[in-house]
């Protein structure tokens, strides 16, 4: 365990920012998961109160969060978002704990965040073009993910051309 290796200020600040944004993402993921289950209850009780982020027909969390696209394999997409941000948060803790592996972890995190951005783009497309409404909380989560894309790249302290070389010791493929 190499805890004496110092991080650059840029990496330290980036990791802290990733952790804070991940906490915010977890918060919104839990909120949207609760909204999702509240909507399921509301189907049985139509007089239940609307969710606070339902502003109009165009900005309608209820519509987005109750659509058939709001679950993946029976799991609310919002909860998957919570797990995504939790994973990023815990990975940052591991980076501080096992500094020797931080670069490898951060390169992997950056790739995972790219996948998260692509999934978010798909969900935005579905919400806007198929469902016909935008969820403001989802937009906040998308913005957090975009910020995480930048921060994981900064924290990795590697150029894209160097990403594969980070793993060269582990596999002859790289």
C-alpha cells in the first residue's frame, strides 16, 4: 500500500470535485427513484399530489419517470444512476487509499463516464423525441455526468493516446 505517494493538486482537487458531484448525483438518483415509486402508487390513487418538478407538459417528471423507458430490467433507471454515482464516489475513495493504482482506476472511470454520457444521451433522446417531455432533475443529472467526464479526464492526468498504455503491464493485448 503506497499511501506516501503525493497526488498533484490538480488530481486531488479533481478527485474531491468528483466525490462531491457524485454525492449530488446520488441525491438526485434517490429523489428520482422515490418519485418513480410514488408514481406507481399514484396510479392506484390518482388524486395524489404531483411531483414538484412537473412544471408543464414540456417539463414533466411524472411523464418521463412513469414511462415504459423509466425501468431497465425492472429496475428504475434513476436507481441505476444512483449506483453509477455511488461507484464513482467509492472509486475515488479507493484512489486516495491505493494511490499507486489511482491512474489506472481513473482511466477506467473516465471510460465508464463516457458510457454514462452515451446512456444519458439515449435517455434524453427518448424523453424529448419519444415521450415528448423533459425531466428537469434528469437534466441536472446529465449536467453532473458531463462535469464528471471533464473531471475524470483531468484527474487521470493522461492524454487519450496514453490511456491504453496505462494497462500495458496487465495484458499483452495493450
